[in-house]
C-alpha cells in the first residue's frame, strides 16, 4: 500500500485539472450565450432601422441572410459547449469518485495495519505471560 498516497495525489491533480477544464468550458459557454444575445440585439436594431425606408429594408434583407447564418453558427457553438460542459462535469465526477475510492483503500489498509499491530502486541503480551507462568511453574 506504499503507492496509494502517490495515487491519491495524482488523482487530486486529475480532479484539479478536470475542475479547471470545467470552469473554462462553462466560461466559454457563458461567452457564447452573450454573443447570441448580442447578435439578437443587433438583429432587432437592424430590423427596427429597416422599417424607416424601402432602401433600408432592401439592405436589411441581404444582411438578414448573413445574420441568420451567423446565428446558426453561434447556436451550434453554444450547443457544442453545452455538450462539452456535460462531458467535463461527468469526467470530474468520475475523477472525484476515483479519488474517494483510493482514499477508502488507504483507510482500509491503515485500519488493517493498526489491527495487525494490535493483534501482534496482544500475542507478545500473551507470550510473555505464558513464559512467566512457565518459568514460575518450573521454579516451583
């Protein structure tokens, strides 16, 4: 069980890295949501401006096609980040579970060692008592 503390430290590093990845992905997802909101606000402004004249309306129809493609791209990125976030969250859960399992292994090994030490001390005490009684019986 000598290597278990090292495995626990490595598992903790893995948990820390996965937690950091999850934070980065979540931040990117927030940024993607903000980009979608900004895009939608710009589309609403452009739509409002297009209502002022026929020339603006013609320009808006061209702009709207490009804006729709851009929005689809932003939505796809947001959805992709959502899937990545779910995967990272599950990966973090797995890493934490592994670290806890290793902790249980270490605790069990330490408990077994303590039990063995206690039993050995008891056996030595019994042997001393037996030797003492044997010596007393031989002396008598």
